[in-house]
């Protein structure tokens, strides 16, 4: 899975692009205060997210992801343009500073988007859940193996849900009900998402299918 890269990209987005004074490092106001929504989704079992909380966090991720992708591309483009200007033998100050402003503007947009999402997600969590997330964040910061373990837990959770969907579809077949609608969802939605390594989207679809199986079983 590519979640490790995404996680650190989110953390990095909260740090300044340029350090004004490396000798004087102010305390990071974000340290231990907020948690990337994606990390909360990964840790949903660890912090006992309720179904309502889970759906709310997912909604924030789905809402911000398209804009996040757009801003990432914009920031990369503006940064590349700035790099090109700095590599010239004779650098014109005005164009360089103008391009620097574009980079900083793009970076600010990224930060605002990510911090806004992190604030919204934090406000969904109970004090106990926030405490658990804080402990987990520090654990990951000290040892990346902790994040790998979280990924593994997520993979096992998703695999278990796939098996539950299969079992539910089999029950439909045994009772004489056509399970093709479940198979179609797995083939047309779940499989492409898995191939694209979109873990959160995969689990969201699986949960919807399991809820459908649960409701129809009543």
C-alpha cells in the first residue's frame, strides 16, 4: 500500500516550505494537536470509531481529496518553475520573487485545506479518542514500524470484510436469491479500487455492501 507515503506527505504539508532561521526553532503548534483524517481511518479499530464518526471522517476525506490533488499538482508546477528560474546564470530578482509568491500561495492553500480537514476530524473525536490518536502519532514518529503495523491491521480488516461479503452472497444464493448484484459491485467497484490502491474507498464500499446484506437479512 502507498499509505505511508501519503501520510508523510500530509505531515510535511504542515511544515514551512522555507525555514527563516534554522538556529531558532519555534515549537510546532500542530505537534500532537491534529491528526490526518487518513490516519484516523487507519486507526479506526484502535480508537473505536462509531459508525457515525466513521462516515463523517470518510465524508471529509472524500470532500477534500479532489481539491488536495489539484493543489498538489499546482504546487509541484509552481515549484518547478521557481527551480528553473534559480538555475539561470543571471537571475532577475522581480520574476523570481513573483514566482516565489506563487509557490507560497499554493503552499498556503494546501495547508489551509489539510488543517481545516484535521480540525473538523478532531472535533468529531472524544477526548479519549484524541488521547489514543496522540499516543499513536508519537509512536509512529518514533518508529515507522508502528505505521506498518497499522497498515497490516487495516489489510486484515479489509480481507475479513471481503470474506464476510462472500459469505453473505453465498447465503443469498443458498436461499434462491440472485447474488449477481453483489458480484457486480465487487467486480466493477471494489476490484478497480483495490488495483488503484485506494484503501479507504475500498473499505467504504465494502461497508455499504455489508450494510445492504445486513438489512436484507432482516
